[in-house]
C-alpha cells in the first residue's frame, strides 16, 4: 500500500470519530486500527505498509478526557492515579506470542476530576 493510500485511509478513520476497541488489552488499539485500515492481523514483524509497521500504542486517555472537557468549558481540578493491585487479569501478557516477550496490562486507573464553570 502506498503512503498516499495510507493517508487517505487514516483520514477516513479520523472522520469516524470515537471508535470502541475491537479487542481488550494492550493489543486492542493496534488490532482495531489495523482492522479499520483493512489490514489482516499477521503478528509478524514485517511492515504493514512498505516500510511502515502499524503498532499498538497506549493513548493518554486521561489527558484526552481533560482536554475534551476543558473545550466544553470545564476546568481541570486533578488527575488521581490509582494503583490496581488486585485485578482478575495478569499484570503482563504476551500479545505477540513470542516466548519471553511480554507487555504490561493495565495496572493503574486515572481518575479525572473536572469542575463545571
């Protein structure tokens, strides 16, 4: 796929607005983006587009939430980071299925406190 095609597809995804992740966990972001771009899941290190590999990244949703509410006239009070020591899912997983290669799962939650003006 050429870079211009990628740009066009990314613009189409952007126009969709908020999209619910199609998979839970750290791989959900990358999987959802690849699915929306029409890329079949392959779990290999070869690039998806020429020399570009689409990777899952963790978005700073606490900051995104804060910015959204500030744009709606709210003022930011505080972001509280709470550790989640006891959860039902493991603290690490292996989204690539490569032995010994692990990623952390969600270990903290971010509580965004805003105040209506």
